[in-house]
C-alpha cells in the first residue's frame, strides 16, 4: 500500500529591520532544542530587509548544546509565489515558508541529524519556485536565482554569525535539500574556500536533492565527494527518481549534466543494486494519528551513473503537478524519507571517522 506523506513544495528547482528580525511564527522544537523563533516580535518584515542573525527570531532553531558536533541545516523551497504579483523572494515572515519549515523540513529532514548533532536552522529569504524555474529554463541552473540574491547572502551571513557566536570550535555537518542544497554548493565552492579554518572542521556535507557535478569537483580541488560509507570531510549527495524518469531521460531541474550520486543503502558510486532489505527504515506519516513513524515503502536503490541519480522502485507516490520541471516520476519528495534511518546511521559513522582522525 502506498504510504502518504505531507506534500513537499520543494525544488532544487525549491524580516529583519534595523531593530529586529520579523513577526515570527512560533514553532515546536524537537527534543533538545531550547530556542525557536518566538511569536512575540512586532517588527514587520520587508523583502529588502536583510536578517540580523543576532536576533533569535531570525532562526527557526537554536538548540541546546548537548552533542560534540553541530549541524547547520538549509531548508528547501516552501515559497511558491503562485500569483503573478507575488515577490520573487520571500520575506522572513512569509507564512507559506514558515509553515513548511516547521511541518515538513524540520520534521521529515532536519530531524534525521538530531540524534548525533546539535541542529541549527536559520531562516533565509528564499527564492520562489517560480523564479527558480525561470532561471532553470533560461540558464539550465536554478542557482542563478540564488547566488547574487538574498538566499546566498542570507545564508553566508547566518554562517558568519554561527561560527563567531554559536559554534564554539566544534566540528559540524552542512546539510540541506533542494534549493538549500543549491545554496550549500555555493557555500562549499566559495564561502569555505575563503574560510578554510572553518572548512577543516566539516565532518561531512549532505547536499541532497540537487546535483553535485564532476565539473564542479574538478574546478574546486578542495572539495571531495564521498567514496564509501564512512569517509569524513566529504560531500554526500543524490537525487532519487523512478524508472520512468530514467528511461525517458526526462528533464529534471534538480538533476544536472555530469552529476554524481552515491547510493544511500550500500554507499557505493557504481551501479551495484541495493535491495530494499538493506533499507533500515523509511519515515512515513501515520494518517490516523498524524505522527511520523518508521515504516517500509520498499525503497531500494541503484545508481544510474550516466544520469547521476538514484533509481528506486519504492511503492510511493511520485512528485505530481510539474512533470515538465521534475519529469513524470521524480521522487524528489523521497530523497530523505525513503532512506531516513540509513542517513541517521551514516551520519554517526562519518562523525566517528572525523573524531577518530582528529585525536
């Protein structure tokens, strides 16, 4: 039986005034999280206002420090801008974005890092679905809507504040999905090239739901892609599709030429098939209780090297509504949840490798 999941309004092609950040919406933190954006701020947000990350309302989550490693998580697109007069970029008080961060991105994605790390999640003025699709159609890369605009600028400002005020010298994981992973790649290529002192403390980067390409790796020798299940200081990435996308070589805004994916079940780069029996558990929504639980959707995995994706036969509804953008059978909505427990297990292994090498 197909398992239901909250609709992800995401694309990898998915405030603050001078005195504060935004009229924040309250959110329920995960266990161990001490501070989330409160609902008491009275400053109205404007798209042009840059976040002040010294204000706690500019963060969805600032956790209690209970672990030796942090995660800095960049969430995917939740702001669609379906009306023609909607701004291209969300203000930090955009309700569509805030609801998505709380109900989908934290619950179904960022939570996977919370067993092993302290998870920090900044708000940022993300690009709308519409403006990313426009950039993809015109240039072939949704990042052209990100790099010279508020998404990248906000995240680098959040990273500056995080490293200077919250990190305390701990190792960290950079994690993301979709639009967030497009930003993560820009961070890896540019920000960490300029901040090598920070970069050497990166245990791993989980750049999921947007392609990392061989060309980018060759052009940035400081970046290394994962080659196995436990190497540290590396990039871990994949895009998940069904057979129809692969067989038709369907256009997919999250998949770029010369992409590289690693298999999240056997952690290999070749086309070795990993059956669903190697899946430690997917995260599914119990429709009766409204709670998440670990279940089985038959999510196997096999790398398709020539396309640079993972193909799966999961018993699950693919993305719907935009086949011209994602193809007829994209599992962009399953990148995290299909392999949830395998990701959780893998995070612990890469941290252990990093910590062992640091001794």
